[in-house]
């Protein structure tokens, strides 16, 4: 069984330490806004999204390039709608 608080800490860290400043800002602010309202299943989906390379996420988010590596789920839809 997954410990929700441990998963949240992992997600917070990974969202702010991506490697590129743009993705640190985008994902860090997205996580800060949504982390406490997401269900455990959503947190697992978010954790999965955070494993995707910055370049893929960057192009998917900023240039709206479809990519099969970015799953279509509630969290990815929230992220797509999120504005800095």
C-alpha cells in the first residue's frame, strides 16, 4: 500500500527539481496548487507524469504537440489547463 504523505513529498520534490527552470516553475506551481486536493489515484497519475522527460512535457504543454508518452487522465487535463 502506498503512503499518501510519502508520495506527496516525493511529488513535491520531483516537481521542483526537474533540470530546467521552465519545468521547475510550471510543475512546481501546479503541484503546489493541486497537491492537497488530489486523490491517491490522481497522485499516482501525477507521479507517473513526473517521470516523463522535460523536453517531452515542455513540447506537449507549450507547443501542444501530442505525445503518446503523456497519458490522458484527469491530472494531465488539469495540467494542460493550468496557467502560470
